[in-house]
């Protein structure tokens, strides 16, 4: 998919992340690109598209372990990693995800516009 067809801006994000697929966990310390609607994780695993997964992004620097927890679906598995579409997120995690994108994007106005047009993840 070309960047012009994407609904949400993508950002690189360095944070401890865990993806669980079929009762197996894979960890990485960065996300190749992250948006309000999905992500690309630098994890190379042979998995079929549409496979359910769960993602936990641990937000460091907080007093309690704060994390963004997302249910997703594998879009593709490629040599550069796993592309995941987000399908379910609780309101608190969505709030934190939106703030991560907002504060790490070079264009906060575009992010605000995207969030106001698509307040959920679908």
C-alpha cells in the first residue's frame, strides 16, 4: 500500500514491545512504524495473514508499569517484519497510543486531524 493511500501517519517508535501469536511471544525494542491503525514490527515469523495476535507496548519512564495493549490481526509476514492491523483496543490504551503518535510525529496538526476524523481504530 502506498503512503498516499494510508489513513494514518506512521512513526518509528523505540519502546519494548511484545507480540503474542498462537501462544508464542516475540519481543523487540522498537517498532519500525506505528500508527493509530496498525504497526510494522521487526519480527520475522512465518505466520499466515488474518492470524489474531496481541501486542503490548510497555511505556517506560512511568511510576507504574503502563502499557498499551492491543488486539490485532496479521496483515502480512515479510522479511522486514510483521504488519499488524489493530482491531480492538481499550479506551485507556487508545488514549496512550494517540498521545504516543501525537508527541512523536513531526506534524502534530496532521495527527490531530486524523484522530478527529477516526477517533477509534477502524
